[in-house]
């Protein structure tokens, strides 16, 4: 898992690093080129960190996975606020996001060290039987979760418009998480109340 994540992350890193000007032109915002190049580093770090998280999950170490997520989000908040305050620029936010992924990787590696070398006990063919459909699913989910931003850019939305839209989406995340956390409890108590009422 770790080796393939390194390979995929490296390929994504090189593709975005080299193709950043073309991607920026495609989005109609050539000024995004330096930000895309910095975010290319995040693609490599994220893939390696995700390998550690996947293995921790597979081993049933859910507390460690939660600790890794907590470290990432706290670091992201602190680094973005601090770097934007220091630099007063968008690049500060980009660097803060990349730094948070680096913190996530360090914490994940400390909680569940994985050897990069050595032989795996799982055959490569068997691994690909599981990985291939999940990779297609994951890529499709990521594409469709961000398709609105691409459409807004394609409809000649300005960079500030796209930025405000993305910021509004991020502000909508906490209420959504709150609803997801409470929905099962509400359903459980609702069912229990219905059961008691029918007795």
C-alpha cells in the first residue's frame, strides 16, 4: 500500500508541477500557476499519509486514525491563520494547507511505522483486484465532489467568485458534520420512542 501510494503520489506531483501553467490556463486563471505548483507537493504528501491511515484502519487502530485526523485539522487551522497573518497572501494559505498534510504524515508515521522496503505477503494480482474498482470509485467521487468549481470556472467565473464559493462550501461543512453526528442518535431515539408508544 505504501509503495503504490508513493508511486501514485509521485506521478500526480510531477504531472501537476509540470502541467501547472496548462491547468491554470484551462481554468481561465493563469495567476494560479504558482499555487498549483506548491499544491503539487501536497499531492505526494497526502498520498503517503493516506497509506498510513489506510493501514491503521485495516489494523483496527481507529483511535490512531482519529488522532491523525485531529492533528491534520488542528495544524491546518493554526498554520493557515498564522501564515496568512504573516504573509498577508493567498500563498500563506496554500503553504499552511501543505504544512498540515506534512504534520498529518509525521503523526501517522509515528503512530504506525511502515517499512518501504521488503516483500509483501499479498500477491500483486490480488491487490489489484481490490484496488482497481476502488481507485475508479475514488477518482469519480473526487471529480464529482469538485465538479461545481470546474463548472463555475468554465462559465467564466472570476477567481474571487470561485474563491468565495469555495469558502462558502467550507463554512457549510461544520453544520453538515453536526447533522451527520446527530442523525443516527435522533433515528435511534425516534425508533425507541415509537417502540415504547406501541407497547
